[in-house]
C-alpha cells in the first residue's frame, strides 16, 4: 500500500487519535519528549500507521526510543484499532533526526516524511495535538463513554 494523504481511500479517521490515547495511557505524557507521526498506509476502510516516540530517561542525557504501530479497520459493526508498543533502545536526542531518516529509507520514500511533534512532557502540548482530531479525546470523556457502555476511544 502506498501512503498518500490525498488518497481517495478514507482509511480510519479515528485510528490515529485512538492510538495517541493509548500512547498517553501506556507511557504517560510526562515521559514523552517528541513524537514522529508517519503518514499511514490506507486501503479503503483499513489503515496501518507508525509513531516513533522519544521518551525521557532518568539520566537526562539520553532518550528512549519506542515505536508504536497500529492497524485499524472500520466495518459496519464498528471500529477496531490494534496498537503494539516496542521499546527499541536509547539514543542521544541529537541522533533522532538521523534515526527518522533511516526509518523513511527503510520504509520506502513513497511512505513520506514524518511529522515531528514536540511534547516536552507537557499535557497541554499533548492535548493540543489531540484537539486536531474531531471528537473529544480527553480522559474524562473516554471514561464517561466507557461508563455508558459505548465503544470507547481505544
């Protein structure tokens, strides 16, 4: 599949924000330094994506590297989003641009360049990213939906 943000394939518009909510739950916003969101592969109502995450480490000098891959499908019965988190290792912060270029090269240049989003451990920055997507992705809203028995973002 070719990544193409202008594609006629709609993909699963809720896939990325649902994955970001899972990322928030799994890693915690204070641990997140930066995100690199790669353009997803879309085919019809299916989507696969990749997010690379730089996480703060106790020594303050290095950053952890976590990749989050997701696959999503929208059917007449609802939306499924499966996310997988992999700790890849550690690197100095100045190495991340080179690491991301390597990911692009390995994935094929047609995949496209990732969007870098600086979080800096800030809940406000993370929430601003989620505000770019339709819907309410706040923890309170997700908890309220879960309490109502509805399908919840992640």
